[in-house]
C-alpha cells in the first residue's frame, strides 16, 4: 500500500517568515495530494490540493508543489501569521476506490 | 447545511463497556470514513464505506465494527472498550472515492478507563 512520510514533525517560525512542509510518497501511481489544516481542538479542513497533472498550485499565501519524479510534494506558506499555527497533514491517494493515506502531521508554531 | 455531524462529542467508558458513535452527512456523499487520531500518529483509518451497502477495513480495524445504515449515516461500534481505544475519533465523507475533498465531523473524544 501507499506510504506517506511527512517532515518535520514540528516547525517553529517567526511571524512573517516562510514555512515549508515536505511529504514523500511511495506509490508512483498516486494522483491526488491534499493538504489539511487542523487548529487546536478543531476538525481537519482542506486548505489546498494538487493533482498529478499539475506541478504547482497557489492560493494567496499558500502554495503546493509536486515533483512526481522524486515522489515528493511540499506545502509552502509565505508571510506566516499567528493564525497559521496549527497541525498540517498531507495525504496521497491513488484515486477511485483507494483511500488516501495521511502523513503523521506537522505542528506549525508561528511566534508573534 | 450541517455538513458532517457526529455524536457524542465526549464520552468516558469503563473497560468492557460498549458504545456506538454516530455519524451523518447531508452532502449526498457516497464515501464515508472513520479515523482515529492519537498524538504523533496522524489520522489512521479504522473502516470506510466507499458507497452505500459496502464497508471495508482500514489500517486499524481491530476492536471496531461499522454499519452503513443508509447513504447518510455511518456508525462505529466498540463492542468491548479497552484503554488502548482512548483516542479522538473523526468521521469524514467525500463525494466519490478518495480523489475529492474529505469533510470531517467535529470529532469525539473518547476515554476508556
């Protein structure tokens, strides 16, 4: 089955800095890569996703890049703000009836 | 539009007791899932239902059973609770398969003493 590794497990930055979270996956057939944000005590919510036919996708201060050859994808957050503090999960999916596999999460702490 | 609703929000059980976690979605989604979340372990899939009438085991199914009651509802049952089942449980749903956004319920914090 699919295996997703996520790094780092904890990331501490100063407000205004950029943050990068990286995930690697094992199955080259995976074609859908969502990122979820989970604030403390809340449910995970999708913040951005990318499909295998796209190399990069941006939405305001967040972007995701995908390198299919190396089988890794990354979440980039620019100009971090305290409200970006949360746990971020990546996932990889083969699509169809295959269930997405989640990484173990990255706790992002943005210091004011 | 409520999205995904799961009950209860908190529960304390004694070892050996049973309980059912309820989940309902009003988005006409085909697929539903149950995850457990433990510190440092991410979201681990317990069971899923790709469509009404089907259920399949996920990564950590032992000690759990599920029922896809209809298209809207997917329940998770603990027959004989154990302290190792202390966790936060999330129900989720998605429109079709695994390549569309998953919507999560608000979570159930379960403690087994």
